[in-house]
């Protein structure tokens, strides 16, 4: 696989050899961290929705939403760029911190959309995500060739939504949401296959393998969240 260039930045020599976990256990633990992140996000979102704590904060300090956005970006950048220097505990703490921060953002969806809609979209997201994750895990095709296309598509989507902050894009939003669903379905398969690649690359460095597992959990978490958001924008029924 062609993941070596992407992951070389995370490499550090192993101080002592330890027996490596089987790929099945390593993958299960990675998805376990992802699911834990989703659970924390849901609990924080629901708590804020029930107590209105986040909305009270916004009423008192409207700029708090910008601070939150900056904090989320900062956590992802630090976790991605400094993973080779962070301890395993610090990497896990940053991932869970991101899940908590995102929970504040997600509390707004409980205000905008009907609960039944959120449940249906969550179930659909889980189904589609699961199918693509299994496909990415069992396929013999090398999905690393998709990296350039996926990165370019992600930047295109980001640019589109930035423009949408200033002008009304109308029906183009529906088209771009559909495109976004396709991209994050592909990302799900791609990022799932990377788990196997990380397991192989860090076979002699169990500590780095555990930190790479957190990176994979974060990437899969983001795939799920974005897939959920795009599906919600298309089929979600607002209050």
C-alpha cells in the first residue's frame, strides 16, 4: 500500500520490542475508540439541549462559538501534527476532548430538527458507514490511490461552504450534499483500510501503533459525523 509517505511523519524507532496485537483486535479497539467518541458527543449534546447551558453561554458571549470552532481545529491539528511526540494518554485525551467540544456544536441539531428525524438519520448513517467500513476492511484493492481525489474533493467542499456563507447557493446545496455523502462514504472505506496499513507499518513499535489507532479513530469519527450531517441536510425534517 502507498500509505508510507503519509505515515512516515508519525514514525519513531521502537525502544523495546513488544508482541504486536492481532489485526482483528487492533481494528476492534480502533473502532471502539471511535464509538466512544460518538457516545461522548451524543451525551454532551443531549445534556446541553436539556439544560440549555450552551445557549445561555452564547446569549452571554456570542463570540464563544468562534472560540469553540478554533479550539476544535486546534485539537485536530495538534493531534495530527504532533502525534509522534505525544504520549499515548495525551493522544487519547485530545481525541476525547474533541468529542466533547463537538458535542456542544451538535446540541444545536436537537433544537433545529425533530428527534425522530435525528434517530432515522443516525440509523441510516450507521448502516451506510458500516457497509463501507466492512468493504474497506475486506477489499483486496489498494484504496491509497484515492488519496489525491479525496483530498481534492474535501478542499472543494470546504471552499463551497465558505462561499455559501456569503451568497445564496440555492439548489446547488442539495447537489453538494449528495456529493459530500459520496465523498465520506469513500473516505470511510479508505480510512478503514488505513487501520491495516498502520498495523503493518508500526509492527515493531506498539506504542506508536496505539497512537496511530487514535488517529484512525479520529478520522473514522469525522467520516461518520460528516456523513450524518450531509444526510441530515438532505432528508432532515426541521421543527
